[in-house]
């Protein structure tokens, strides 16, 4: 990572997207980073009070069950509401079960995780149910700049109605989310600017479970 990366992340001075509120980790750390590097990032996030959205996807050499557990503890601080944790293929099904059980204890309302982990289980629906309830509860405020910089989720965040005209409307939001997330994940953008992701209706509800 760059010099002083972890200390700057910890003390809220890291220069990242949306005025320091959106952390796309792959822009700072190589994808082959090991567990110690990822642990240092997660430790720094425990004291960071600025990050609202975290992209921590595709770290196969450094993201294992321990890191998923550490990430869960960070999320329980209820500061991060938008999460992309996809393409971390060396995590186990049991670890994801524990993550899903803890998800209601977080503020995560929008997320993406690689679905190959959940084949033959109901974990994806369980996670989507949890974040849906969190969306409804509106546990923490969502900064407008963060909303406009977040894509690549099962269901992307939407601007509140009062802000849509001010910020240029839904079309501008879609374009902004696509551009902001273009290099943040190898997965395709799913659900753009308030459009439902596959399997969800226009209200963001899962068609199979809603």
C-alpha cells in the first residue's frame, strides 16, 4: 500500500472517492495483498468515522474466513452502509453463514457478495432480507455523494426524491454510478440507479421472497 496508508485511513485523512467517504481498496492495494495487509486495513477502519461505502472485493490471497469475521466486527460499528465483498473465493460457506447471521446487527443496506458461495443454500435471500429491513429502517444517513458514487450492488442506492432534480435526475445518477464503479469490480453492474437488480422488483424487494 502507499506510504502511511493505514494511519491516514484510521484518522480520516485518506484521499478517496466522495470526499473520503467511498473506499475502493483496489485503487490503493494490489489484488495479491496478503492477510496482514487486509488486517491492517480492517483495523484502520475500526477507528475511521468517515467511510460509508467499502469495496473490498477480489483479494483472493488475503481475504479468508478470519478477514470476513474482522470485517463483520467493523460493520457492527454501523458506519458503513454500502458494501461490495465479492470475488473473495477462499472463504468458506460456514463463514458466510456467520456473516449472514450478523448482518442485521450492522447498518449495511446495500451490498454485493459472490453468489457461488451460496449455491444450494438460502443465504443470498437471507442477506437480501436483512439489508432490505435495514433500508426500510434507514438506520444511518446516506450522503448524496456516496449514493452517486456507489454501483455494483445487488440493488444500488437511490437519491431521495427531493434531490433527484437538483442532482440531474435518475439518468445522471445511473451514469455517475457506472463511471464511479467501472474499475471497482470484475462483476457486472446489477441494478443501476434505482432500477431493480435481477430477482428484485422496482421497490427493491426480492420477487421470490417479498
